[in-house]
């Protein structure tokens, strides 16, 4: 998803998983059904999730101003680059490389410190890209979480903030890299500009002095450091004797050598070593951020929209096939099951009841499936029956083998059993446990429901959990 879509989906996911009066289970089902109806034919699960989040926010945003403020936060502003450019350039102008001495120091400790620092940064980038990226992402996750949590407090918005701090960390790190590289380039450009601006109104000279360094050593150092600038500009460096002539000593207390050529060399060195590479790195970071902003990976998990993707691609109302075993379901049971399915799948769900499969006739169950393009096949049994692998297990296996692509759900109707043993709750728990163990051993999804009273929260929760498994 792109960044905007990912942020909306992340926000809705947080509300889906929270117990909030702003977003009820009915709201979530409404958004899901509407997404299935409005998404284009053949839409992917990702597209359905995005479509659903758009519909969900039609209800969520008007209910809470904090939701609107959360969505309005921008992950990127060009003003940040402009501010970094201005701040870096101003700081470079203020970094007086001349100082109180009144002459340009040939050794220029501030300038060379900037050059060495940038070379160290480049080495780190080349040698530790993966480790640096992981550390930067973790750092930005903590920064984003701390900064955003201040304005959202607790609840779903806080959860959405923490989720986005994780998902958006690589993107935020790339954008921060753009700002940092631009600021570093502007700082070096400001330092070079400061030399030229001061040189316009002052007659600067160049000199050097050191307790430990001698002229041959200084010449060798400058020959290496200024070699690219010298080759590009055509300005030749003086030999060791010329460097010695620029040295301040008690006999030569004032500088006499003109500084113009050295200003050109130092400025060109800053441009070659700092400004140009930093701008290239800023461009690379910007491109990476642009790519990441278009490809944010959002974990979808056991989201209820996921199980509607295939049904939506079929282009028709979702068809559920009911395959009763050993007992014909009554009209109330069929109506109750459809009511439960409508709450989970949608009001347009179609429930088609197949012929009953008798005990011992499990092998023929595959023929009863037919060619119906059902999105779900429900094996319906009565709780009064004792689960047996040679009968119920074989029946379920035949259903799974007949249409491997179709989902099979085992539904146990406890209505009659509950009415029969109303005064013995222990019997109900015992039989429930037997069916649960049976389904677990087979790796079969199970929902135990009361089809005579489908409006019971326990039945709706059991079916919802089974469908989401």
C-alpha cells in the first residue's frame, strides 16, 4: 500500500481490535460488507482492506476529532528541507575560518575537521549499511512513538501510533537522511561562501604555525588533501620551501603570502568532498523514501476482510452449502444458521441445503457437494451424537478431499441437547469437550452454536472465531 492507505488501514485495525464505543462490531461488519460491494471486480485482499478502511473512516472521523487530527499528520514536508538548507548555510557562514588572527590558517582545523567528519560518515555508510539501517529504524521507532504518544493518550489511537511507528520507521529514517544530508551540504557551502564574502572586503593572507609539525610534513599532508582540488582547478601547490616561507615565527611575525589561491582550493575541496557527495546521498535517500512511501507493508493478519476476498472475486452473492450428517435440520435450524452467517458474511449470503448423509454412507457425501461454487461448506451435526472418527471423521475427510479449495467448517448444533439436559449443565460441558477434542485431533475448525437461539452472543462469537481461524 502507499503511505496514506497504510496509515488509514493501521488506524482502522487498531479500532477493530479495541473495545471502543466509537467503533462497534456492527460498525466493523457494515464497513466490511460495503467494501465487498463497492470494490472493483477482481480486487485483491489489499485493495479490499483499503476500501474497507475508507468506508470505516466515514463513520470514525466525524465521531472523534482526535481521529481527524491523527490522519492529518503529515509524514513529510518540503519546509523541513528548506529549514535544514537555511540553517546549515547560516551556520557555515558564521563559522569564521579566519577568526581573530586576521589571516587564513593554512592548516584550517575547523575546515579539516568538517572534511574528516564527512569522510568518516561515508566510511560508516559503506561498511555498515545493514547494521546502520537497523539501528536507525529502531531509533526512529522510539522517537516516533515518544513524539506521537504525547498527543494521542491511550486507547486505539495510541495503538495505531505504536503500530505506525514500527511500519513507518524505515520511511522516516530515509526522510530524516534527506534532511541531514542537505544540512551537511549547506554547512560546507556556507563555509566556502563565508571565505569568499570576507575575502571581498578584507585583504586576507595565509600562514600557519605549529609546535609539532614541520614544513615537509605540512606539505605532504596538503599535497594529499588538496590534490583533487589542485588537479581540477589547475592551481599548483608550493613546494616545502614555499610552505616554510608561510610559517609564522618570531622572525616572521606577520603573514605575507596572498590567500586567494588557497580560498579557491579550500572551497573546491569542500565542494568535492562534502557538498557534492552529500547532495548525491540526499537524492538517493529521497528516491528511497519515495519508493518506500509507495510500498508500505501492512500485516493483514486474521482480519475479517481477508476471508471475503475470494467471495468478492466470484462476482456474485456468497454461497454457503450446508451438508447435514445423520439428521435432517429443521426449518428453525436452517434459519438460525443463516442468521449467524448473515452477521458474519453479509445479508446477501445464500444458504443451500444438501441432502442428508446417513451414517455409514460417508463415501457418497462427495457426490452431494455437486458443482456448486460455494465459498464455504458446513458439515452440520447434532450435539447428541458421540463424535466418532470412523463416521464423523470420515465424513469430514470426504468433504475436504472432494473440493480441496473450499473451506469446510464443522458446526455442532447444541439446541436439542441443551433443552434435553437443561438441569444437568455438566452433561453439556462434557459433550462440548468431546467435540472440541475431536475437532482438535483432526485439525478441523469447529463452531458449537445454538441454532434455536442464534441471537445469543456465545453462538455469534463461536462462529466468528471459527471463520477467522
